C-alpha cells in the first residue's frame, strides 16, 4: 500500500503525494513535490528531529518523507489515502 503525504509549501500551495519507493519516480501526485525530492537527492537529511542523518534516495521512502517534512508543512502522513487532512490555505 502506498504511503500518502499531504501538506503545503511555504507559499501556501498544497499537495498530496504517494511515496512510491521507486528510484525513478519517488513521489506521484505533485510535480513540485517530485522536483523538491529530486533537488535534494544525495544530500543528507535527518530522519527525525534527533537523527540519524541519511542521504536522500528516491527508493528510500524514509528519506523521501523526511525531505517533505523538512522543506514543507506536512499536515498528515500515513498508509493509503488521507482520512481527514486539513490543508491550511
């Protein structure tokens, strides 16, 4: 089951993506979120507020979700489709 992340960028634009775990297409549903993940490929990202650090890879779902949490305002993340996500805006 795909992992879904719903959130908003700093400018208020919202997104909802499925994290695929595929190196060739890490997220589906937002070109902007996909570009953000691609921009940070190979860069270190913290998997949680206290670490550990790991290099971003498209086939590593944990690092893809960490990039989205680090650079956007994530409202909800979980398996499948969002239940009652409220996106600011």
